[in-house]
């Protein structure tokens, strides 16, 4: 399997994670938990808010990275098809 085919496979795997109902449920529950920590924290508890904020940002980064991998797979698939058209 060449690098483009590997990218397509990784993209497909990332897509399956992103659309997986269990993953989506966990993501939504974590996001809400972290937002609740921010909203329900005491006025003086800036460290707790900062920690919860960072958790939200990390969750967003994981989702973003999966999207980048997915889009890399889409591009690789396009490149494979373009390569095949040039051969024919």
C-alpha cells in the first residue's frame, strides 16, 4: 500500500470516528461538563475555569485533527483518481 492509499485509509478511519454515535455522545457530554465547570465555578476560582477552558480547547483540537486527517484522505483519494486518469 503506497502513501496515498494509506492516507485514504486513515481519512476513512478518521471519518468513522467523527460520525460514530458513541464518540459524538462522549464529545457532547465532555463539552457540556467542561462548560458547566466554567459556569458553575466560584467567582474567585479562576484556576478551575482556566482548567476547564483548556479541556474544551484540547477537545476541539482532537476533533480538528481528526477532520484534518479525514480531509487528507479525501485529497489523497482525489489524487489517486487523477493519477489513474492520466494512465488511461
